[in-house]
C-alpha cells in the first residue's frame, strides 16, 4: 500500500511506526515532547533509529484520560506535523478520532489518520479521509469489555468499520486494521487477542499492532510503564510471526532490532492467505 510518498510491501515487510505524543498527560511519556523543538528532535531521532512512519497524537487515550477540545488538539498537532513534513522524508500519521482534527492535520501534510474508534467516533471521519485520499488505520474499540465470543466479536466489529469505510469511499488499499490492544479489553482478553492475531488476516488487510508499554505488559510482569520494553519486544516478535506488518512503538531502536532479527531467522509479516515462514 502507499502511505504518503512511500510504498509499503505489506505482504513481505515489517515496518515501525514511532509514537510522538505532544500531550502533557500520555501514560508513558506525557509532557516530554509537547514543545515543538523537543517534538522535532524526537521525531528525527526515531527516524534515525528506524521509524518508517511517525504517529503524532495530541490527546492522551490512557485509562481515565481527560478529553481535549478539537481546537486544542489541532493547536498541539498541526505545527508539529507541518514541521515534520518540512524536515523529514517519512509519512506522518495523526492519532485522532475527531474529523475536525483529522481535516486540519491532513491539510498540514499528514498522510494517514490513526482512528482509535474505527470511524465510529465521529460520523464525518470517513468522509474527511476519503476526500483527502489519505490512508487510515481502523482500530477495534467498544464502550465496554463485554463480549459473547472475543475474537468473533472483534472481527465483526472490524467488519462494521470496514463497511463504514466502504460507504465513505475509502479504497481498500488505503486501510490498515488494529486489534486495539488495551482498549475495551482486560488483561486476559488482551492476551487472548495476542495469541490469535493471525485470525485478523482473514479480513484481508494489513495489520498494525500497538502494544508498546501497555498495561497488559505491566499487569503481566508487574512493571511500571518505563520498564516494559522487553515485554513490548516479545509482543512485537509474536505479532510478526502471526503476520502483522506495522508496529506502533515508543522504543524504535529496540523494536527495529528485534524485528530485523526475527526476519533474518525467517519470519516475515503480512503474507495474507498463507502461513508465515
């Protein structure tokens, strides 16, 4: 698929999306990059370490987060996106579920909209993405962690997001899917999704995995957010083995090395319709 000015071989490639939070309250790195100079320096560092895409977020979505008005979110992300696009030759994503923010970000040069509500949070989101010809990542989410059967329900929820995308006119080759680790799922449900990531390939779209420093790792290993790198690496390699093509992470260098090593052994992400090697 094409994101921005770059072609991604999602059948045989594995790519790193570096997280750039420009918020004061993100669960892991809140406040570290919310000045423009610090955000740019961090973005440049992540690209040097191997990031293929930078994902800029202006609203924390950690448990118990405070909602941010669209105007404030725009104020946070647009200058950073614009500056990143001027300085760096990598695609830039905006992490938002609000159509107004997505519109401003796309006009500033963003190439992808990373929507934690899979087009279900704002009825205008699909239209905005389609009108700009942008790529999108549709994440699984719901109000409560209540399921009849976890994986079938997740797949059905993602199909409904895909139907919204089709209705809006978003081409199939502009869509990524994300199983939503840490969203509307408890620890055991998150672990079950991680065991069954390969099932997402049945939907026929590249999969993005976002486990970086998340609570499922902290709860499993009894670690604070700043101590979860090794747990994240384990999930990234597991995701690669099961066919994930994109990995949204804080620790770019470490994840890049782990994924490249797994590939050297003979594992490749995203070979839809057949087993990985």
